[in-house]
C-alpha cells in the first residue's frame, strides 16, 4: 500500500469513530436497553417505538441544519462539535426517568448524530478522492459496527441498570471524540463558500428506495432485543447475537467494496436491500439460535452498506460541489423514514405481536429492492473535485470506482 493510501486508511479508521459514536452507540445502543427501560418505566411497544422516532426526528432536524453549519464553520469543525454534543446527549439520557425528558435527549442525540454522519461522509469522500482509494468511505461506514460490538459485549451485562449504561456510552463517545479529532482535519476545516444544491430529481428512484429502507431497517435493530426478550432468550444469547451482528457490519466492506465499485446502476443497492429483507424474514422462521444468528449476520453485513451504495450513486452522478447538499437531502429523507418507521411498527406490534416489527423491515426493504432494480446507469460527472482534478477514470467515494460505474 502506497504511503498516501496508508495515511488515508489511518485517517479513515479514526474518522470511523464518528459513525461508531453517532450510530453504533447513540442510535442503535438504545435497542439493547429497550427491554430494561420498557420494564422499568412500564412502556408499551408504541411508546418504546416513539423513543426511537424521537431520535429519528432529531436526525431529521440535524440533517436540515448541517448545510448551514458547514457553510458557517466548515465540515471538520461541524464534525468535531457534533461528536462532543453526541457524548453530552448520551450522558443526559441517564439524568431522568421522565418520558418527555427522555424523548428530548433522544432527539438531541439524533440531531448531533446527523451532523456527524453527513460531515464525516463528506470528509471521507474527500480523503478517498485524494488517495485514489476506496477504503476511506467503506471504513467510515463500517465504523458503526464497532459501536454495535461495544454495545453488545457490555450493555446487556448491566441488566436493569440502564442509567449506568447511558453514562458508559457517553464516556465511550467522549473517547471517540478525542481519537477522531485530528482525523476530521483531513477534509479541511475552512467554512465552505457554498454547499452546492441538492440534486434529488435526477435520482428520485434512488431516493425512494432509500426512504423505504430507512422506514424499514430501523425497526429490526430497535426491537430485536425486545423480540428476543419476549422469547425468553438468555443474556448470553442476546450478547452473542448483537456482537456477531456488529462484527458483520465491520466485515461488510470486504464483502461489498468490489460489487459497489463494479456493478452498474442500482444492482448493488437492489442486492443489498433484497438480502436485508431476506435476513429480516429469516428471524420469523424460528427463534432457534442458529436461525436468529444467521438473520443477524445477514442484517449486519448489509444494512450499513446501503448508505455506502447510495453515496456511490450520489458521488458518480453529482458534481463534487453538490455532494454536501445532495447527501444532506438524502439524509433528510432517510431521517423522515426512520422517524415514522419504529413508531408505526410499534403500534402494529401492540395490536398484534412483536413479529410485526420484523415483518415491517422485510416488506419495506423488499419494496425498496424492487425499485432499486429499475435504476439505470447514472450519467458520469466531470472527473474533478473541490480539491482539484482526479486522475482519468478514477473513482467514486467508495474507492477505485470508475467514473462510468
């Protein structure tokens, strides 16, 4: 590996602590704590789902605010402060048992997480372009798995002590902030004169598939622990399933970097969503450990690669000056979907069974796969970036992708 590529990988590994904190801990860690909080605070599944919806609403507001923040302070500064405030929001969740207060803190964590996710994605895309390597963006998204693994090996052991769990996640997020601090500078820290304009119309099918994914995928990971608790799954089994799922997220770039680089149009996105739907449906077949493990592995190996596939489609079909605005617009759609999804699925589950949450994921992701399968090749954009020209036929944000991918 050439020295610039090695440097890019190391920067991306540290930058990936952003997704580990903003997604792996601040968003998905709640799924592990949901059974304890639900029992202690006597929530219905609809109330538990509304807590996840509040996080999604905050994410939506954060996505809307990101372009303004980037214009005022730059991507690096926005990323850093987003990391700091995510750690603060996690600590605040341990302060009170009041439902409205918890809704507010979950919304705050969603808002700061959106800022981290979008700005980190832009920084990783710039690193990838400079290094002519696909590793930076792939590693950035895979960082989510690190947060899921950390949650899986630590949070269930705390049992009903969910206040302590939130404090522990806050400390972990604080450490992630320190380690990732200088990596954010790799994308530049100067305020942007413009973040470009969002280009949704040319990629409306991609946007619709992404919306269905967002509305569906979140219910599986939000209610997975509750689903297992309803089946009296032992603690060791919950820890194993969650940790294996996180490890699959980390391994996903190895599995998907080549298809994302070489498959044309929406083929990679369609394959990911189809596998995600099948993996979720597998959990409905049986609650036996091997079956649920297989479901979690398939889910983990696909769900964070969907944003990576969408980023690739945005990167190949959008001028570099419009990356931030377009990614923010897609993230806004994503946030809207994941705001509605868990709340509606929770209501359905209250009137039927916990199986409804998993069914919801399977059906919506299958619909998204059908739409993605209709995507054609996105017209290439001129091979330049905000930092200068790219080598001929050099790639997309996910690595040595050709400009005509």
